[in-house]
C-alpha cells in the first residue's frame, strides 16, 4: 500500500511538472502560416502592413485606413488559436459602419517571428498602437477589441492608453483563474507564467466597457466574465447570450450589439439600419 501511494504521488508530481514545463503549449495554438488577404475574401477592405515591435520583431498585420480624419479605428486582438486570416470576415461589418480597422497579429502567429508570451503580446499590441499613431490616429479614437485570450491584451492596452471604448468578447478575469478551474486537482496558481490578470487592471480603465459572453461557454465559463464585469468601472454594459458557447457571436447579433453600444457613447453616428443598408450597397 505504501509503495502504491508513493507511486501515485510520483505520478501526480510528474503530471504537474509536465503542465508547468509545457504550459505555453497548452495556452497558445498559433497557425504559423502567413494568411492571404485574397483567400480570406478581404482584399477590397484590408491591406497588409508591417511594423516593428520594441524588441525588433517585424509584425505583419492587416489594416484598413479610417475613411475620415475623425473616424474611430477598431484595433482587434484575436484569441489564442489560428491567425488574423480567420477573423477577416468578422470585421467587414465594422468597416461598413465607417470605422478604420487594424487586425493586429502577434509574434509567432501568421508568419511572424518569435514565440508568444504575455509580455511579448503586450509589446506587439503597443507596436500596433504606435503604428496607428504614425497613421495619424490618436489613441482616443481607438476602440480596443479583445477576443478570448486577446481580452487580456485589450485590457492591458486600455490601462496604458486613453481610448474610445473597450470591447471584450468571452473574456476572463485572469488566465490563472481559468487554469485553476480547469486543473482543479493541481495547485496551478503559483505556477502560471502568463497570467493576464485583468482583475487587477480593469479598474484603471477610463473608457466605456462592453462585455459579451455565452452561458454555455466551456472554454472560459461565464462566471469569470461576470467577475471581471463586477470590477469594471462605469460606464459599462454586459450582454449575455443564453445557450451560446465560446464562439458564434456574429450569428446571434454580436456586431449589432457592439455597434449600438458604440453609437450610444457617441463613437459611431450611424444606426444599425444605416450600416445594414451600406453593407448591401457595398
């Protein structure tokens, strides 16, 4: 019996050691291939641009210049899988609403060099903000949009820069919370390297906040989004989608909800009907 318990303890410690060593492999699932704008069906909307990070990694992202000097720009930070080519169709309605777009790509994703880490993704996001500034877009015209893992990047940027709004799709309170919930049998909290702790940052945000989440999300349970929302300063709104999982917001009117939120706060002037009519005619 003693030998069995010792062996079981050894297995437990071994699994925990593997989780620690390979944790970034469990967090980031990049598509390394360089995406093609034409293949994504966005050649009439977006163009490829490149800019350097502070640590000299050349980052290729996709950009739509704002159509007017005072138009807002959606700076989109995607989730932990794929690359920007998987998100191109999602931003077409925002382009049709009169916004500029920057689909920001990370290191290690989409043909970019380097490997993703928390601090690395923050550096890449700052490089995206710097690129927009070089295009004449001031930070107070930028809407930070964070999808899943990218919500932590968006929250961090909203604490560093003034911005027009912060939109979070299926966000988390912190990666530590999600990891501990998933691997409840291990003491993972002190072992997580990339923590993305939005709970200690969201209170510093000084712009309107919009959160949307599905009740059936098993990747990031909605309780973590609710925790983040409770800590966010006003003005803030949260849209809950009954029965929705981690993805599929576009199919249940996610764009319309975000658009109306931005309109209510004076960031966009057109109504949803105007956007729909423009989408049909373009």
